[in-house]
C-alpha cells in the first residue's frame, strides 16, 4: 500500500502506470469496460449515472425509493436534473439498469455514494444515510473496486466512518487482515457540484475535486472522473476535498448573510435601496463579487453545511462564531419577511383573519421544482401561525404542496387577473421566470418583493414593498 502524496498529480492515461488490481481496474476504465454503480438516484446520482451511461459505461443505479426506481426505469422525461431525452435513450439501450437494493453492488467496478446528508433537529450531522450505504456496500465489497463518496459531509467522514465500515467486511471475505484501502480496494472523496436549474454548467463541464485515501486511490478516482468531466483537480487527501466542499457553500452563506443584514439596515434607514447599492458596488472590476439578499436560504447544501463545520469545530474545542452567526442571520429572514407581510396586511382595509395572502414561488430557487429547505415553506408556516387562514401559493414547477405545520395540502393557483385581484397581499419568495410580473404588479393590491423581481416594473411602484429597498 502506498502513501498519499502531499501534492497529488493527475494519473497517466495509460493503465500501465498502475500495478496489480489497480492496473486491472484502470484498464477497464480506459477501455470503458468498467461497470458503474450509483448509490442514490437523486439530484446528484441520476445526472452522474446518465453521464456515464451516455459515455458508453454500463451503469447500475441503486435507490431505496421504489417510485424513483420505477420512474428512472421507465425513462421518465419529467425527472428534473437531467435531459429527459438522454435518460430515455440510455435506459432504452440498456446502458442504465436500476434496482431498489444493493444486491448488484458487487457487479460494479466503481461505486459512487450519492446519498443525502441532512442535519438533525439539534443541527448535528445526520450520517445515517452514509452509514447505511457503506454497510450495504461492505456486504458486497470485492477486491479491485473503487468507492467514491460524493455526499457533502464533514472532513474525516471518508477515512473515519466509511473506510472502517468497508474494511471490516474484508475479514469475512477470506482476507486474513481485512481489506486495505490502496491495496485491495480503493476509496476517495469527490464532492458533488450540482447546481439545480443551471443550464450553463452540468456534470461534463463543471470541474471536480478528488482526494483519495492513498495516491493510487486518488489517481484511479481522477481517471474515473475524467471519463465524464473535462477538468479534475486532485488534492492530497479526502479531508482536503471534504473541507473544500464546505468552503464553497459556506462562502455563499456568509456573503448572503452580510447582504441580508445590510438589507435590514437599509430598510431601517428608509431611503437607501440595498439593490442599488450592490449594483453600484459591482461596477468595481476587482475585489468585489455581488451577492444579493433574499427571504432565506434553501436547497440541499447552503442551509446545512455551516452546521457540519461548526459541529466538527466543537470536537476540536473551536467555535466557528462568524460562520454560525451568518447561518443564524439567514435563518431569521423568513421571520423578517412575515413581519413585512403583516405590515402589508395592516395597510389593507381587512382584518387579519380575513386577509388573503398569495405566496409566489415555493421552490428553493428560480426555475426548479425542489422545495427542500425552501424559505417559502417556513414563511407559509409562520403566516399560518400568525392567523392567516386564507393562504394560497402559485408555482409553475410545484403543482401541489403540503403546508408545513398547517395540516393541509394546497394546489398551485393559476395567475389569472381574477385570481390576482382576489388577494390582499402577494409575497414574491421565488422569482421564477414564468411568472407574469407585469400582471402581478397591475392586478395585486399589495406586493412584498423579496427578490427584486419587479425591478423593471415602472408603473404601480406604490404597491411594492421591496426587501432592502427602503420601504419595508
């Protein structure tokens, strides 16, 4: 077994660079004979499976959700996150097969773990999904396999959690001293960089980072990722790659928190628009990157990742005060938006119990259907608790929604002139491209705009309460 180089280099393309089972695996990768396994067919795993299959690799998808497996097996073009046409083709050609358990994991030469990594109610890492996947893989682990963890997690997960679970299995497989990473099998971490709804950057043209447990592990993982990614950046260890992923998302969390706090100050001052301030600052060609305020953070990573790092920091007797504070600022934004809606209702000749409120956009970001951690869900829950009983929403990407904490299910409202006129307040939470903003501004009595979505509306400005715009 070799040691991880301090400055890992990309591997030679020739399989002869490797020896033993590593060479056999490299040859299978280079000749496209390697079978790919994907554990978790969500927003990370499914696009990766389709990309490998489209490049000529037989791919086995594993997901515990029977309905998800059924849709993938049918080549359902409505599944978000990948081209429906490409998915249908690779399924039809037999390049992608799917199952609801890990029984076929031993067939795969490379297995990518793409499972969720949420936090508990105490804001600690919830590692159940990774542990379960690693244990299930361990039952089928064989010599010469490459395991790549892609789920966002805290530094140390690959080597301290996944590796021991996998290597315990080796003793049961007849290996006297158990499986050893870098000798019997190969293990690496390569964080996902999926941006839902981004039409410019997908799996193929988004650079990825790879860090293996040993130098050979890194080189094999780089070789594997180069089959579907144009740029692969190797680093010296899984821990570096795990920390790098947290940095990416915490960087955004911190900067968005800065703007959210500045937006509240501008509202308090009353005569400064934070949107105009950012636009002006963005004219500087160096040393500044524009971020924008909003109703709160959502999605799969940014609301969660700061807590993974703060949990890890506490294990080292260190407090990430700045990072944790930023996360808390972002978490308060739904409350701030609800207060703005309350003030908007107070402007109308209607009692709170009779007020009709329309939430525009419940997905966590523009032009996607993903509602995970969406600030809209929290805003709707808080409005319901405050006594708003006539609550509705409209979202072209989310036809139905269970309202958190309210105990009922709603269907998306069509934005007709009659419907818009029936609401006392509309709050723009997600600025979908499909929304008829001119009609919304014209026909709705009062609008709380948390995204500056109505920036191009010239008429009816007196109706608009803009977050960070000096009129909240």
